[in-house]
C-alpha cells in the first residue's frame, strides 16, 4: 500500500548539530489504527514508538508538532510516553493541542495491586469451595423450611391459595412437555426393545421381553427420562424467570406489595411439578411401552394382544406406584433446586447464565441421587 | 483514508426517510442534516420515533425508504469493512449505559481499544485512566463491576467508553434521564467541556429542557411524522406549532426558560 498523506510518520532532520523531529500525518486513533486496526497497524505503531523513543533519547532534539494533520489523546500519549512523562526542552505545537498534554499530565494511576504469590491459595480455594457448598446447603434448607410454612398456610386456607399460578405451571411444565417426552420415550422404547430382543432370541426367551420392558420402563426409565427432560426444560425456565425477576427488581416489587414470593412463586412451582411430573411419567411409560411393542412385533413377531395380556402378570402394580411416587419427589426436587438457584442470581448477565447452568446440572444430579435412594429403599418391593 | 473531519461538511444527512411499523407510519419523509461541531438535540412527543431515528442513524435499523448517510457513507449499502471503520469514528451512550456487566469498569473502556488489536497494553492502560479522569471517575473505581456502581457513575463510565476511540461523533440517548438535578448539571457541563476540547459533533435525544437550553446549538423537532424544525432553540420557540407550544411554552418550560443562562456558545 502506498504511503498516503494522512499516514502518521516522523521526519527527522539533522541541522546545526541538533536533530529536528517533525510529526506529519494523522496522529489520532483513526490514522494510527488505519481505520480498523489489525496486525499491519500494530507493526506500524511499534515502529513509530521505536522511532519516537530513539528521538527522545536525544535531549537536545527539537520537536515540531505544528505540521501534524490531526492529533488526539492517543497520539499525544505515544509522544508523552516516549518523552518519559514530561515535555521536552524544545517543543513547538499548536495552541489547540496544548490541552491534550495538560490532560495527560493529570492521569492518575490506581495503585497497582500487589501481585504476591500465595502458597496456600489451593488450600484456601478448597476451603472457599467448601464454605460455598455449605452456604448452598443452608440456603436450600431455608427454602425447604419456607416451603413447609407455605404449604401449611395453603392447607389451612386452600381457597386463598395460588391456584392460577399452580394451573399455569402445570400447563407450562406438563401439558407443553407432552410432545417432547412422547418423542423421546417412543424412541427409547424402540431402542431398548430392539437391542434386548436380539439377546433374548439367542436363548429362545422371546416372551420375557414383556417382563424386561415392563419393569425397566415403568419402574426406572420412564420416571428418570421424564425427570431429566423436565429438569432441562422447565428447571432452566424457572431459574431464568426468577433470575430476571431479581434483575428487574420484580421480586422486590412483590415484597413491598406484601405478596410473599415463597407463597406465590415458589410453592406453586413445586406443587405444579409434583403434580405434573407423575402424569408426564404415566404418559412417557405408555408411549415407551408402545415403542417397545412395535419393535417387538417387528423383531420377534410378538403380537400386540399378547403383550397386553402378559404385561399385568409380568409387572406387579407396585412398580407403577413406585414410579409415580418417584415422579412426585423428582418434580418437587427439580422445582426447589431451580428456585434455589434462581433466587441467588445477581444482577448481571454472566450470573444469569451460570445460575441456569448450575440449576440444570444440580437438579439432574439430585434426581439421580434420589433415584438411587429409591432403588435401595424399595429393593424388595415389586420385583 | 478519511481520517480528519472536514469542518464544513455535514456529518449526518438523512433524506426522505420513511419508517413503518405494520400500517403505522412513524416517519413520513424525514429530512435532517447535522453539521460537524454541532450539538443537536432531537425532541418530540412519546412515540414520535426519536429513538427509532437514532437507531437508524446508528445502522441498528434500516428505514423502509430514504437514505441515511453518516460521514458521507450510506449505512444500508456500506460493506462490512467500511461499516466497521465508520463505527470506529462514532461513540454511543445508551440510555441505561449498556456497560458489559460481565466485565469490570477498566475492561469495559479498554474493550474498543483492544478490539483494534494494534495498541499495546501499556498505552491502553494510560488511555483508560485518561478517559476515567476526563469523566471525573477516580482510578480506584476501575476494578469495580458495573453492578456495584450508582446510576450516575454508570452513565459517566459509559460516556468514557463511548469516547475511548476519540470519536468525531457522539450519540447520546437521554443522557440526563435518571440523574438527580445536581448530577445532570455536572453531566451537561462534562459534555460541554468535552465538546469544546475534543471538537465533537453531538447528536442526542432528550426530554430535559434544561439540557436543551444549556447545551444545544440546534434543536430538531419531530412532529407530524416529520422534522418540522431544525434551528437554534430560540428560533424554534418562535415557531407557531401546537407541539412546540406545549413542549417549550408549557408551565414547566416557562420555569426552565426563566432560569436560562445566557451561555455564549461558540462552535
């Protein structure tokens, strides 16, 4: 690229023993960065700074800033840094540029933070993490306590309860999730049935596909599958909506109107999920079994009528009750964990993203933990 | 390379601009020109499309008809490189500041400088501290997060960020909204001194009559879906139009005019 008139440059002439340094071109952000910055501009700036430093090393140099096309704070700062923070002895410039250097002289730096290496930092980090976990735990227990009080209040006067909120949440978390749970459930049913059929065929144990699918789906897969989908779908939505309400001060607005958000926001979400998730599980079970039936029909030529006949004998009814009970517990846990993280969001965008992620990850983890507890507690029921 | 401001040129030229939201026409052939060095205030009733017009000048929205030129460049047909270079020549102060909440104050101001990828950190550090000093923020606040700042400080820091690249043109959306009278006075004084020092062109949207009378060299009035006036505030007041009457000659306005300080403003 040819050198244009507006490119910042230095003219150095040696006259009468002293160097005469004249600045030409645009010494402003636009000129220095070449409009849009980039590597070429960076190299040019580095070269200019090198040249400036060389010239400034000569204390008798005469500086001429009068023929510069444009000069702003950034250009002036480059000179100022080369000069070592003071005006050189011989300096000519236009009146309008004096203010720039006066402003630069007034820069105050924040005292640099002492960058000490702390050998105990890893230990402190573990401790801080521990304390944070404890704090989460106490926060969660407090939320649980508040929920119990709210439930007692609701039970005492059910007609004054937040029915509309509950119904809205059941619709959003339950009815609107029917499509996705059906799709996922159906596909899992097909996959499970297809893979087990291949193994069972080898032993001639074709008919036991009913037992296998029935117990696995109704007792374990249906509840966990639906819970994970709901945690990802409604859990994140709950956290985000509470978080945004915190950011926009809507939670505070509720408080000052005397509307407790535990009773009006959190309890409805917990109750709604505790109701909606068992129903969703019932639905997921049914669709998964349908998928299993279809795959069994294709793979093993097992008639649908036989499947229906054999199912009640193969799977004891207790399994269904366990599955539904799990649903109620999982639902309540997902809502509680999501609300817990939602209420802790700080008013900035990063915290919102982090809170939502933590809510989903934690609620899925809590669901699986609770599932393990169920598996141990009911190990001799229904099988 | 156009690196200098040509003082006689128009910085912004809007011609025959139409904006529609569905069937609702907001702008019906708006014409507006802003000269370099002016402080122009855009006024108009609620829903008259001031903010929309500002967003169109920034290239955030495209008008249905007509053209918007900034520094002689049409925003809707400019390619990305030209637009990028253009955007380095202006700074914007949004109404709520729009500081990046994930970054501390220092990084917020350093961001546009770092994006150019040509200045080293030592230079950037000094520029940031200079900008902070110019808007009257102490250096010890540089490490704070935006969430920990008061509204007035957020506005000042957002202004420092808008000025980080030494722009020739600054857009201010409601610069004094949400500030107490004292703060808003000092903010007006700050913009005035920066305008004088940096030879800025300023375009702002404001409802604040004190700001209008004290700061502007020109007032553009948006009413009847057009710019019905674009002149110094004293001339605008004389125009017999119902909106201008209620806006400038209402009771509130009268009180503001009474205290108007005769500011000998020279561009």
